[in-house]
């Protein structure tokens, strides 16, 4: 595997131009303390690990979203629809680091800008050392609007905070950028010559120049992934993110729904539903269960492939979401209140209740608390079939195939729950 170098400045200046995020990426989750530590590592010239860039040749082949420039807690992903480029790159690994660079060097974090204490230095035995943070080169987000501000202690200059974006990306030995840095340093020294110690004067010049050199001259290293198969790239993404917050393929595919739903807040709806059904007992239902159930109910291929979450299918899930949600809830009502299943230990396979939910959805059943003879007969059939399916591990092994076959049978046999038809067309279970 060959890693390629690229200067930090080049990447940052091309964010949201040629460098974007795939919709599968999470929002920024780093806190200010993590950003401070990243800058400290850079100034110490420590490695900050490698990056994984996915090269896309067809601009219209996949949804890409923009990096956040001015971060707020309520910030949401913004889709980039520009298709006027031959190539662009999506960041599969390194989002949090690049997002931190972009906010700090070009934007804001909660309406604050990043400042660097240019009097930061390696502590000696006589200095106070913050052992908890371990930070040498101090940075802080501040609402100060000036290029710098001074912090004093007993009328002595203790810290000089310089706005990072004013100096970090200036480049060129003879350019106006470097002259701006030299002019700023000289003016700062002259203005505070009576307060600055000689050692402080030398230190601030060294740190400002180092700050500039880090971001204009230092390279990061990335591996370029060129695979055009989105499913393969999803697997790569999951593997590269295994050390962080655990992600599954269903989590990533759910991001497609979050991005494409137009009328409903998918995040809130899924979370509310998962909380509702888990609170009916000791269950651990996840997004995986909701997505698979939705694919079954809209009569689509239920495998976790990107093409199964295309715009048409996602739109159909949104159009039927109210009925899908109510069918799931009614199915859970039936197994918890009527069948007495109250925990994940009793419900060994979550997939086993999807055919029941499918039956409810297809037959538009609103309640099982009815004197209707067909409803009562269906309750008996469901109970017998579900307990037998759980006892015989019907949904172990090729459960997707079993679900698809059960769906076909239920869709063809509306009315009373078709226990005989299911049993005669699926691996035998004892009733």
C-alpha cells in the first residue's frame, strides 16, 4: 500500500471544491479539547496518522456533502450538487481531523475563532505543567475579533493569543503573506518592547513562523482508494472506523435515508420508534431491524446493498412510513401483551417477528383486540407459528431468504394468518 503526500494547505484550501464527505460520514463529533490536542501534536511535529481518500471519477455517481465551515450544535449536512468536475475525493478516514482544520483555519466553532498562545513553550522544572491535558502549544476558541490579544498577570505579559487563521495559511518566501507575518511580529515587539522579555520576543517570533510553516509546508499522507463499487467501499469504511465509534452497514445505509427524506425527520422518527419498542421489555432493537423490516414491507430486495436504498425505494419508505411504524408497534403489542414475550432472551431472533409485521401491514390491521373471528384465529395461528419458529431456529442461517419466502406467501394469502401455507413452503416446523 503506497501512501501519497499532500500539504495541509492544499487540502484545506480545496475543501468543498474537490474534497468532500460521503453521506455515510457522521457529523463533527470532536470537542474543542480534541482540536486543541490535534494542534499541539502538529506543533510538536508528531504524526497525526494517515488518511483515506476515495477518488470519484463521475461527479453524479454518489451523493457528496460539504464540510462544515462554521460549526454550530444544530449544524446539519449540506449536499453538494456541483457536477462540473472530472474528479473529486471523498474522505473515508480522517474526517474529524480535516473538519477540525477547516473550522480552525477558515471558519468558526460555536461562533468562536481559534487562537494560539505564541508564548507557549516546553515546560521546565520551574514552570507549571498541566499534566492533565498534557498540552504544550496552547490553543483556545475565543470570540475576540482582533488578530491578537494579550493576557497579563500582575502587569506582566503571560500569554499572547494570536488568531490562527490570520497566519497559518500564508505562503511564499517573498510573498505579501510572509511580509505580513514579519510586519506583524515587528509591530508587536515594538508596541510591547517595554513589557516583553527578550526570551518572550524570540519565542513569539519562533512560534508564529512555526505555525505558518506547519500548515503551508507540512504534508499529511493518504491512501487513494479507487474502487467504484460502493458496497466494497462501505466495507472499507467500516473497517477503517472500527477503532472509533462502532458503525454497522445498516448505520451507514441509514444515512442515505436521513439525507433523502424530504418531509420527515428520519433521525427523530427512527430513534423514537426504537426507543418505543425497546421500552416494551428487555429488548435491543436497532436501526438494522427497522431498515430490514421496511424493505420487507415495501416488497424490495432485503439485502444490505446500496442499490436497495436508491431514491425510489427511500421515497417509498417515506411515503409509507406512518403505516410501517404503526405495523411495527402493533406487532410488538401482540408479542408482548398477548404472547408474553418480554425480553431478547425469549425472542432469540428479531427477524422472526418481521413476517408478523408484514401480515399486519398487508392486511391493514389496526388492532388485535377485536371480537372478529378471523382476527382471533390469526392470533392463534401467529402464536403457534412464532413459538415453533423460535424453538426450531427457523431464522438461523439464510434468514434473508426465509424472510423473502415468508413475505411472498403472506402477500398471496391475505386474510387469516396463513400458517399452513408458510409451513408447507418453508423448512418444516413442529406445530
